[in-house]
C-alpha cells in the first residue's frame, strides 16, 4: 500500500523543495473567497470568478477526491546591486520571471509524480495536477498541507524559506495520511505590517486581502488596458510583476535562500533591462528576446506600455525623443502611454528650468 512518506520522498527526488499532504474537502477560506469576488477585487481576471464552487471544494474538481498533495519549488534570488536595481533607466522584472517559464519546468515534474502515484497504487487513481493553472486555492492547500502559514500579503510563507515559492498540487482520489496543518504553528505575521506599508499602490485594503486592481503585478501582467493615470507614478520602474511586498517581509529577509529552480538565473540585463532597448523592440524582437519566458503573457503592447510608464517616472527628459518615436507606433495603447510619459517629463524639464532661474 502506497504511503504518504513514499509520496513525499518521490516528490523530493523529482526536485521539489517542499511537499505536504492535506485531506481533501471544502476550503476553509471559501466564504472569504466569495466576499473577495463580490468586491470585484479580481479585476479583469474573469477566469478567477468562473465556477467559484470548483475553487471552493476540490471534490468538485476530482469527484471523490480524498487527498491533496502540495509541492513547492523555491525561487529566491537576491536583489541586483543597488546602483542597477535603482537605476531609473532600467526596468525591474519580478524574480519569478528571471528565466524560463516555471510552468514548463514544474508541470512535467508534477505530472510525473501523479503518474508515479497511480502506477505505485496498482489501480487507476482519478487525479488532476496543477501548477497555478487550475481552479484551486493553492495557498490555502499549501497551508493545510503543513508547508507554512498565510501572510498578510496573502502569500504562503514557509517558516524557513519565506514566500518565494512556486506552488503546485495534485488532487487525488487516494487516501494518504495528512500532515499537521500549518497556520500559526508554522509562524505568524504578528503585528508586522511591512508588506502593507511598502506597497506603492496600497493594494491591501486589509490584512490578508489583496485588491488586484491596485496590484502592480496585476497591472503590468494581467491587465490589458490603459493603466489608471493615478497609479502610473506609483509603479516606479516595475515593468513586469512586483516583489515589493515580499522583499520587505522579515521571513524573507532572514531565511530565504536559493532553491532548486535552476531554470532561473541572475542576469543583469534580464532582471533589470535597459528601458530604451525594450522601447525599440518590434514584434519579432520582442518574441526573440523573451522566448520561452513568462513575459510574452503581456504581449509587446503591454510590455511597452509598462516601459513608457517607467520612462515617464525616470525624471530624465533626454528620453523624450525615443518616446516621440513611440508615438508613431501602430498600437494605440503604446502611443497613449508614450504621450503621458512625454507630458510628465516635459513638466519635469520645465520645473528644473524654473528652479535654475530662481
């Protein structure tokens, strides 16, 4: 008979850093999730709002499900040198996108684990394996599987390695011994609110609640339209994702260390690329530069929209000619944000001239 310890040992053998098992059932946060949907905090991510009952109970995903195997892969990497990370002429890309798309690495591993479980069980085992792709409240299941606790920034925090962890899960019609649930037994945020205070756009209306519509990660990746003007200056030089609420977390700062996400690496021109280089990319150049990474999710128009905002926040009027060229782009979204950036930088130049006269 297949045991939980055997499953966990196989997961570690396949390269996952952490693994735990929970008993399948209704999510404890199902009502909170419903309230979150009712407040429209999901923004334009309509796929999250589809079939909420499937997200609320994994037994609606796999009929007869008895166990959920949660796995995690660490992806922590330290900041680039401050003179690079804070250079207004470079864009910031969130750590998880510093290389190949994590789905391409984790999905085959977790499917191999699911296939191994079925083979070792000696019978067909209905299952679904997901890596951030299915109707599953993955953070809750990771907590219930004993991997950590939920932080006020809504992320699952591992007590030894922080929150830079890719999560995946297998929902199984197979009885496996569950691990002790995480929660406060694994740690707590206590009175700390650094993540909430550090968020440039104040995207946390309350602890443990995220308004995606204000989140820089959502705005730069998932949102397809015109960025609200009031938020543009707050996005600083983030052009794909945002790590602000993670980078200030004491659990991250004290304990995070590199894991086995070897498909990611620190590359200066990947983590913090030159903004003017990106602004000059045509469709083919964009595809070539970011092939097999998560970044094509934004499409060229989304990335260059973000680049225009970052240049508008650079306080460097010398980039105006490049933005004026972007004003001739065939994409209206790029033209609109280039015009905003030119207006902002022109005002910066006028203010500087006024200060000189005074």
